[in-house]
C-alpha cells in the first residue's frame, strides 16, 4: 500500500465521500479518472480516493504510486489478481473512511460538480443509497427514462425501475453497507455483480434517493465490457442468470417489495432473456439455439407467470408468447421485423419566442431505407403488421394496438459533452393514411428550449447543444437526431448569445458559446456606411432577436484583406448589447487603413465572418459582405498555384 504524504494527513479526519476505484491494466485511461477527481468542486480535503490494483501484470501499480505521491487524498494498494472488480471494490470499502462510498471504473470520469452535489443531496435527504444522473458516451438517451420524474428523496417500490441502470456508479452510506454486511459477490467470473449488490442494497435500505439535476458520472464506452465475454448460447451465461433471477426473487420476497420484485425481474427478463435470445437466434448454430431456447424457457416458467405478460409491452408481447410455445423459427422472423424500425424526427418550425427556442417537430417510424413503417387498418382497428407465418401464429387480439396508441411517447432533448437534458413539451398522436389499408403513427410535438432553465431548471452550459429525440412505445424506442432545414436564428437572451442552426449533418443545434457560429456573422449586418462613435464604431444586428436586457463581451479580430497584415494590438474590445432598442455590437478602437475581414473571438473560439470593413483615409468606414472560401476551395486554389509554378519552363543560363 502507498499513501501520499503520510506526514500531511487530510484536514478532515472523516471525509464526506470515499471514491473507490477497482483497477486492472487501465493504461492511459486511469488519467481520465484522476483528472476528473482533480477537477472536483468539492474541496480535495473533503473526499478521499482509494484505488485497488487487482494484480495488474504491467506497471499499473507503479504509475498509481506516482500519482499518489502528489495527492494527499489518494491511497493506492495492490492485491493478488481476483479476476473481477468485486474483490477490489470490497477491499476499498473496508479501507474507506468516508461517510459515503462511491464506486468508479478505472476508465470513466466524474463531472466537475459531482461529489459536491452528491454530498449536499445526501445530507439533505438522509438517504442510504443515491442513484445519480449518469451518461454514456455512445447513447444520448441511456438511463434517461429513470430521470424523467426529477429528484426523489424516498423511492417507492412501485417506481423501482428508476434505479436503472443498475450499475455500481452510485453513492452508498458506508455504515449502512457494513452494518448489513453488503458486499459485491466475489469470484473470477461474476457477471452482473453490480445487480446483485444493488438489489440487496435496495431491499435493506431505509431511504433510497434519485439525483437528476446534476450530471455526475460519465461512462466512456470503449466496447470492452465483462458481460460481453458471455454468450447467450453458453451454459455459463444461463447458469449465472439463473442465480441472478433466484437472488432477486428471494431478496425482494417481502410483501411490501412485491412491486419492486416484479419490475426488476421483468427488466432482467426483457433485457437478458428475450433481447439476448433474439440476438443469438439470428447468428447461433442449431446446437446453440437449442441451449438458449431451453434455458430461456426454464427461466420464463420459473419466474415469469403468464399474467405478467401484459406488463411487457404490446409490440414485445409476441416474443414472450413465442418463447412459451417454443418457436425459435418465428422468434427469428419477429426479431428481424422489429429490427427494421428506425426513428425519424423533423423540425417543422423553429423560432425564438420570449427568450426560448420554440420547436415544432414531427416524428414517425421508418424502415432503414426511409419508407414509413406502417400498421394495418382493419375497420376501425389498428393492428401490428407481421409476416404471414407470424400473423397466423399470433391471435388478432394480441396484435390489436388501437387502444394503446395514446401511450406513444416522443421525447426531445439537448445533448452536449455526453450530457442529455430532456426538454418540456406536449405531444399529440395522429394516424396518417398510407394507401388503402395502412396507417403510419405520427407524433407531433412542441418543445421549448430555454437556455436559462433547460438543465433541470438551471442554465445550460455555454457550449454547442445538439437536438436529439427518442420515441418510446411498448418496448421499442428508436433514437434519432432532429433534422432541420433552417437558416441560422441568432438571439440575445438577457445579453447571452444563442444561435440555432443547421449543422453539417443536417440536424438542429444551438450554439450558446459562439463556438461554431458567430452571432454577428449571422446577424444580417447591412452593407454600406458604418456608424462611427466617439470611441469606435457600432454595427446594428437586425436579425438578432433581443430578449430582456444585457450584454456580453467579445473581441473583434481584424484580418488583413488588403494592405499590411495585422498585429495583436489591432484586436478591438467589443460588447454585444441587447435591450428594448434591439441588438447591436459596440466596438472600441479604430481599424487600420485598408480592408479587414472581421472575425469574432468569444471565451471559447474565434469564428470568421463574411464581413469586410474598409477604413479610408478620411476616417470613414464602409462595410461589405465577401463570402468565405471553404477549406476545400482554399486548398484547391493553393494546389493550382503550386501546379502553375511547377509547369513553368525553366531557363538555363
């Protein structure tokens, strides 16, 4: 074991939080963990980190010791390789001194305000167990359905699915874990050890809380995951899943936990039995299919009574019926049918309204080639479309979706730096005729993006936010970006710049930092004579909508078009002003003589514009717009110049 600076103990003998990290050959990714801990807004003296190296065969332990030597609140230790993160976490829990314990993986990161907000929320809620807002780099809506209801300080059994995903990246009161002898199940291959752990924690906790208003944890998905070492055609997979289902059934057997028991068992059944079974049926051999079908059927018979089928979702319900009937051939066809469903969301109107961006959008399900995914119209009924062999096997009443259309849900959110915030809005559902006997389900939604409140009532971070959507209906939930054809819509909201625009992918983004869009460049500044002031000049911004009163600082960077080049001292301080008189840019200082193309520097980036101002000898300024050359065009011009020089005849003396 190595502790940094033993002669300089922590100022707080009992840290608020102990972060426990199980490490095994993390490579450079461990620095992502350390950097995020170094950046915490909670003072370093108020939390500690314990990293347990699980016998890495490389130089991991030496690297960890070097990191600990400069961090008084970092302890590292090494154990003999156990083969799984469970034992390192348990060792770390035993070493911890914090009031609460938080578990991290060795290649992920915390958001800067994570530990401070967790500590504050724990103190106010008195919870034994807090499930926080977690994000995933590869999935904009991962875990988001659990967060939709907002902060909760006393989770009830009927809402137990809000604990999902049951990953270990949560906050636990240390004395609660020790008093109840709760630990991660140990062994060299202990799949879903975090589910075992969290189910037991939930069963024994007096108070369980959900924190949704602050980004806490970021899972950097590299595609490497212990669970992927198990295939659903492998008996080991099913043995372990049998153990998990039995553990959930036993641990949540108290009458007051009946709802939680059903919800958590059904989640495991949907995700680890039905979905994984379908994927294996599409690729497995006959022998593998036989193993998967028999083991899945055994779990279904033991833990999922037929009366629970009504909770599984109408579109997914045929899966469980076909499993009961032992029809892998039809399950393959159904899996192929449902796999075709994609989402497509199109913004039909985008406009600034009272300081918020109002977005009207329609969303429909489509095939991969863009054709509408349609449903059968039989009289006044709407029926799930299935290939003939499936339609024969599944009764019409089981495919009738008419009374379930109103639970189709479309959510629209903004995403940046792997954080998604769902936007408030209203959705209506219509049936759009496609031919004589088909209809397409179309969701019409109106959402409002208020930059000052969109992050769970708080301002969005000043960066570029992309719009994303998800349509949820009975177990099928395709994700899609929000497509748009708008021209840039610039605004000043209480002086803060915001530009809605169509990005290169053809989807809707909002730039709150002038990182990709210059608000002045998008402002429709008129050509002609520029208004001089006593200290510089002023540009009107007619296309910029101003809401409230306020101002933002900016730097004007003149780039020489003709005449001499520009030096740093030519940069001019400027202020974006928005008030009842409208929006304008007030610039201090004078431009050098000649023509200058203006770029605009904010705190995050410098963005070029098509604005060129010519300063004349008499002091007058004149503005014109000259389109920017694209990088490809500039490269082409450069290559033509080079080629021209190379092709010139050479004269020998």
